[in-house]
C-alpha cells in the first residue's frame, strides 16, 4: 500500500505488480490442496463450490465497491481512498490466512500428542 500510494513514476508500480504477481497466484492454486487435505472425498465438491462461491462474491463486491469509492471520494483524480480500501482488505486476508495457519498447526500438533498417548 505505501509503495502504491507514494509512487511518482511507473517504476514503483512495476515493482508492485511483480510482487503482487508472485504472491497472489498462491491463493488460487492452494485452495484445492487445502480443501483436499482437510475434507473427505464425499464432501470435497461441495466444499470447493462453497469456497469458490464466497471468493466470487468477494471479487464481485470488491470491484463494485472500489468503483464507487473511486467515483465518489477520489473524484476520478487520485486513487488514495481506493488504495486504502484495497490495502486494508488485503491486509485482513493476510491476517485471516495467518490465523488459519496457526490453527491448522495446533490441530496437527494435538493429533500427534493424542497419537502418542
């Protein structure tokens, strides 16, 4: 977010695009792997459908909201409010992902402890 907001030339935007391009595909490609690792095969299709449904709703609502923010608050001159909106939700997604990772690691360690007993 700071890199995008303070960009005065095209070079920082290229760096931002490269970083985002390296990181963001993992969210799409890891979804089936995570679902397959945590759910049985008889409910896997339903769970994949639900994750794609909520992801699609987020993409749809996010793009519409960004357009409305850009029209109303940025007045088609700057992108400051749109950048803040995007950055906050990307940050929230990262925090939720971190909490999920910690939760899964705790479950795995609990299973190992119970298997030893």
